[in-house]
C-alpha cells in the first residue's frame, strides 16, 4: 500500500487493527506542496514492487495530480482511493461540495494539518521566512473548517490556534475514519491473494537492497527524490501497530 504521508498514521492504524497482511509505504506529505512530483514517486515504488511479484494499491486520492495518478494506475493496473483529495476521502464528496457551495472561501483542515500546520504549511510555503506573503496566500478565506477524524480537547485547541492565524472562526465537522476504512477495505479486497503469499520474498528483497552496494553518487534520496525499495518509509504489518523503518 503506497500511502500519502498525510494519511499514513490513519492507514497504518486501520490496517493493524483489521490485521490485513499489507505493508504500508508512506510517501512524504510535503509532496502535496509540489503535487506534480507525487506520480513519479508513486510510479517508482509501485514499479519496483510489481517487478518482484507483488500487487500494489495506492492510498491517494487525485491530490492535485490532475489525472496523472489515474493515468499511472491505468497503466500499471492499480487502484487508488476515490475522490479529488483527502477531504473527499474523510467527509465524502457531497459533504465537501456543500461546504464550498455554502462558503467558497473555506479553508479545510484535517487532523494531520492541525498537528503539522507550522511545518507543512507555514514552513512548507516559506511563510516562516516571509510572513508578509500571508495575505497573498490566505487573505481571501472567510472561514476555517476542521474535518475532525478524532476530536480531542488538545487537538481542538490546536485547530483554534490555526483558525486564529487566519483571524477567522473555527467550524468543526466530525468525520471519523469510517469512509477511509471503507475505501481501504475496497482496495485490499481487490488485491489478489497470491500477493500476500509472496510478502516474505518482498521483505527479503528489501533486506538485500539494504545490504547491497549503492551505485556511485547515490545515497539516501533528497527531500523530493523518489526512493528505492531499501529507502522507503515506515512499514507496518498485520498485528503490529508500531511502524518500523523499511
């Protein structure tokens, strides 16, 4: 399962709880600031896995790739999460459409964005260095809506802090994880069982890559360079809720 870093924690929790025999490979969440790079990353990881006899699913919505991810899935025979973005995955496209129809100037948050706003948004867009650009990015918004997967007092306080940056009130819409879990179930059900029986060989292949020599001039990937199998992100396996490094 190639998962968006912004969904990774939820995907790992659901897969561990459901005890699906699936390995999760998360791609960096900051790719959302450069969505044209999502598809090349996903293609490299998927192609390597497929070449070693495994089946692959993609825990991304379109996520700003404007159909490029769909083209990749069609070419490699993969399935992805339904929807234009993770907001559709959590709340459903109809509900998201209603939010924007009621107020086009709506800024949406998820639990991940609430927790990581300073890092993924402020620093990711350079606003920590150039705060004078805030009005250019966010001056047109009229409300902040938090699509809450797990509403807690601490997280709500963080969401209020983010809304205060906008100088806007916070609206909370509790979505939970039911829609994401249903989508993941659909993806897992579509994976042929033979891919699960070959899981150990894939793990052995990763270990071989980790032990083997690296090509000259190639170390760990840069911030937005696609990884090789031995350089992938956290992995979780059925029955083990704690992610391990690949």
